[in-house]
């Protein structure tokens, strides 16, 4: 009978401690095999038994830690996750059991536990207990430092403040002041500097409303510095060094707050002048603003030389934050008024603002130069003229008159729009590729969930071709390459087709791992039939049904190759390629697979000139192809209306959502009547109002199902794009940029989709919408008037916000597409001006004015621009409205200046 093991199984920890304490090291190690076996047994218990056997788990944890004599093994046992549960543990019994070990042994175990990031927070009390009386230094790992800070913040004293009905005192925990905890903790002088060296700040450091509040970390650290427990210089240097490392704004706030509480003297600030300049240049905006204020204080104290101010200005004036740039120009103005002889140093630094995207700031910098430039500053004028090339077209005229060194306009020069080249399509070739290439491709696809359309289609066609040629040779080559796949092993029986990707389905069929009955066309996919599902599900079912069909033919009547394999990587199939394949089918006596041929029709590029060749095939498929090629080819018509999205429920309550535009597809009769049943959902009417929380990552593959029908796919995509504009959704823009590269008409649905995505919440979706816009423009398919009208309607509804549209338009214009961007904005501006200027209208006007100044566009003023330009004052709205009106009234002069500048 093993008394220790029985005590562990019954969960009696006190007895476990009593039994282990008198044992020698050899006797303790003798119990380890049985304890290890019990640990392995517990791993097999289900969660119910583990919950009921919590005492056994705790006793086993205690016994194993006490019986391991090596520090590494003991630390590994103590930190094991399988010996813990989610509830807090009482570490006092374990600390008491290990207290008799040698100090060096306990310190070694403590430091090993402190190095385990996942468990150090839970083990902190034990680590401190192990270190007591060892004279060992405190661990300095990030996890231990964080745990130390948290323990100091949440420390409590237990005092007998409550009295029970029987008159006995009941202890009640009371928060212990942070100042007392830090003063009495011997590790405080050692660990405080390490608070500034962790990869991320300890969360407990930021548990305060105001940093000056007593009992909060900034105030208490300053108090420690005042009383000499921690050196003040250490706190200052460590805080500044941590700010220079960078990071998220929320993570840097504690260090800037601590510097505020420390209230640096002028000498202390001046000692770190170079650091403040570096922070003002590169730190996140709030931190850069604090650094700028510090440097301003040094300037006012006469401790910031002109060369240092110039260095700071050249960095700050390149930042995009208008508030920082504006404040820096004010500081430069003060410096120039104080010491005019510093203009040769400060004015070139001021000219750094000439390249800022905001023309108002450009104008402020130019006025500052004009106010302080002197008649004899010829060399300075030459330097400034070089920088003036970065000014906007309208300001270059003023700069030329001031500096006298800009090239004089010699005559009108035509503006040339810069658009990206139309996307190049890559051919998809499968014929002639070897068996080894096929196996290598399939092995690679089996290990990824992000296969492209090109890779998937290539693999499918290669498997079909090599199966038709020699299935035995293909199976022999595939088996070792797929040995790690469970469905490929012979001892697992038939594989479930619902859990295999398209290429894996064919490979499983080649290896004989599929039952033909599971691949029958009438068998439901994923346990469901072809009912009304979301469009993502419908598209996925089409691709799955085609793969199942090909796998079934592998088992029954192998196909020579697939008909629907695309010609191009985008999914498009050239009609001549399909005709050639149908001819080869006839020659070989092969019967086309219905789903494969239907997919081929949806992918083929409509070309009426090829219809005669298709008709000459004299087969049913040839006649269907001829009819398809000569059909209208227009996408299924859709209706358009505005709906009220209503309130959207969040965890914090309800939030009113903007109204939005909804497109509704009508029925596509050809798909409904002539295509296999799995394709019918693609031709059914869809409202486009339901937001689908379907899987993400397959959308680009789904585009290849209808690569010649961008309009229908745009209708399906619009709800996702609307969610990106009015909510927190993201990612749909990537699909839109790819959709713009496909074939078929670029009609109103696609333009509305682009317009909606231009107002997406997240920058990456807006950038993708800009890509789509430029792709359409480069291919000559962009209707700028239609896109402008859509944007105007979306702006009025609130689906698109002016500031987001301004950001997207600025990005598009920066590529050199100024005329295209203006043509779009010209139709959208009335929506933010006509009924009273909307918030963000000034920013949108600034982008429009920049476009007009570069391309020299003329024409009538957009509705609402004249009243906005007539406003008094210097608001961004009024300033930019006047600037746009001037540019539109003088298109020739603006274009000339832009060309010569």
C-alpha cells in the first residue's frame, strides 16, 4: 500500500505535506513514477470528472513539486497547465512544503517560474515566498515585473473590523496604500527601473483618472524620487527612452504623464533637447504634441537655439497632423520676430511646409516667408525657390512674384492624365505538365487554406488529365505525397466528401477513398439541398458540385480534361478554347459533365463571331454554346431603392444606422431552366438587403464562377460594402478591386459598389476602392458622371461621410489622376453644399480644388459652391470654396502654372 499515493488520490494535501517533509531526496524521487502515471491518467478524464476531482489535482500538484529534487524539473511540474484549473489556487501549502529546501534551490526554482510568461502571474505569490530569505535578486522578466506592479497596486491589509453575532472578530481585507507597499517592499529600488524596460507597460500602471492623484503610480513614483528611494534622473531618462522606443498611443500615455508629474526643470528639459526633437518628428501624435510643447517652453526660456529650432521644424512640418504643423508655424513666426537675423536658418526650415498636402498650411508658410524675407537675401531666395516647386499650382504664382526665381510661364501646356496600366492577365496552362508537377502542386495545396483560383483550377484539370492517361501511375505517385492526410490512409475507410476541398476530392477518388454513392448529383452538399441559402453558400456549392462531378467520373467514366478550366487567371474562358475542347470531346467520344459544361458557359467570353464554329460542332453542347454566345449577354436586370436600415443593436444599446441603397436582382430564366439544379440559386431573385456573416477568405475564389458578369456580382457584394461604410465591417474592398478587373459590362451596380466602398470606414477598404476606380478608368469603362451621382446620393443618405470620401479622393488624385478625380467629385459636391454645408465639406473641397488646379478643368460651378465661397471668415470651408471657385474661373491660367511648376 502506497500511503502517499492514497493521500493524493483522496486529495488530502495536509497529509501529503506531512508524508513528504521527512523524506530524503532519494525517497522522494522513488515516488515520481507513480505520481507521473497518475498525472497521465488524469489527462484522460473528461471535464466532469476533472471538476469533481479538484482536490486530487491539487494534491498531485503539491506532491509532484515536493518530490522533484531538481530545480528545472520542479519548476516544470509546478508550471504545468494540466495540473491547474481555472479557479485561483492557494499556494501557501506548496510554499510551506518547499520552505525547507536550500536557499539556492528555491531561488533557482523561483527564477525559472518567473521566466514562464503564461503562468508567472498566477505563480507570483509562490515566487515571492520562494525568494524570501534567499538574498537572491528579484527576477526581471516582463511577466514578473508586471505581476509585481499589479500586486503592489492591489495589495490589501486584513484587519478585524467586523464582529459576528457570537462576538468573534471576522477579518476583512482593506486596500493597502500603494505608497506604503512600495516603501516596505525591498524589491522597489531594483524593479522600478525595469518598469520602463518591458516590451509593453504593465497594465496596472495606467489604472488612474488623473496622474497627480495620490495613490496612483505616476504620483507615487514621483514621491519615491522626492524621498530618494529611486533616483529622479533614472525616472526621467527611463521615461524618455521608453517614449523613443515608440508604440501605441495608449501604451505611451503613462510615461508622458509621469514626466508631467515630475515637472521637469528647464535644465532637465534642455538636457534632452535632441530627444524632444526626435519625439516631435516621429512619435504618435499625442506624444509628439507633448514634445512640441516642451520645446516651445525651452524656446520661451531662451534655451532653444535657432539651429535646433530649424532642425525641429523641418521634422514637424513634414507630419500630416495639421494641428502640429500650425503650431510649429506659429513658433517659427515668434522666433523670426524675436531675432530677424536668424531668417537664413529658419526660413529654409519654414519652406518644409510647402510640401504639406493642406494648401492652407502651404499658404501660411508662404506668408511667413514673405513677411520676413529682405531685399538683399538673394541666396536665400534661390534656396526658397527650389522648395517652392512643392507648392500647389495656385500658390506658385505668388511664390514666383515673391522669389523671382521660378520659371516664367511661356504659354499654355496641355495637362496629361496619369492612369495606371490596365491589369495584365496571365494565361492558365495545364496541357503538357508532368505527373511530378501535378503531385507537387497537390501536396502544396493540401497544406494551405488560401489556394488561388489559378492553383485550384490547374490542380483539378491536371488530376483529370493524368487520371485519364494512367490512373494507376497517378495513384502510386500521390500516395506518399499525401501520407500525412488522414483520408489518404487505407485503414480509415471511405473519406467524407463534405470535408475535402476540390483537388482533395479528385485525389481521394484517384486513391479509391470515395464511395460513388456519396458523389451522386442528387446527394445534398454538407447535408443540405439546393434551397435558398446566402449567395456565398450558393457559389461554394457550385464549385463543390463541379469537383464532386469530376471525382465521380474518375470512378466511373474518366474525363479526358475539364471543359471549364479558365484561359486566364481571372477565370475567363475564351470561346475558341471551349470550342476546341468540345471538338476533342467529340473526337474521343467523351460525354461532357453537366456541371462542368454549365460552369464553362458562365465563364466563356461572349463573342458572336465564334457562334458559327460552335454551331458547326453539330452537338447539343455546340448548339447551346452558339445560343449563349449570340444572346444579349446583358446581366440580369436589377431594381434600385432606398431602405431605412433602422436601429442596430450593440452590447451597449441601440445605434441608429443611416439609410442605404438596396439593389434587387430579378430572375435569370436561362440559368433557372437550362442549368443543373445546383446553379439555380445563382439565377433566383435576391434582395441584397441581408448581411451575411458567412466565412471569409473564399470571396475571391467565388469571383471565378461568373467572371463575365461583374454587375450581378456587384449586386451580391453591395451589402458587404455597405456594412464597411456604415458599420465596423472590413475586408470587402479587396473583393471589389478584383471584381473591377473581370469581364462583362461595368454598369450601375458596379459603379454604386465603388462609390459605397470609397466611403468605407477602414483605410484598406478605401484604398481597394481607389484601385477599382483606377482600373475602370484605365480600361475606359469608368462613367465619372454616374459615379458622381451615386456619391451624391450616398452622401445625402449618410452612407458615405465627406471626410472618408476626401481621403479616398486624395489618394486617387495623388496617383496623377487629377482630371478623373475632379470629374467624379464635381457630381458629388452639391450633396455636401446645396442643403447647408455638411461636416467635412471643407476637406472635400480642398481635394477638389487641388485637382482643378493641377488639371486646369473649367466649367460651371457646382451647385452650392458660390454661397460657400461668399461666406466671411477664414474657415476651411470658406477658404477652400473660394480657392475652388478661383481655379474654375481661371482654368487656363491654373493649367499653365501647373505645367510650368
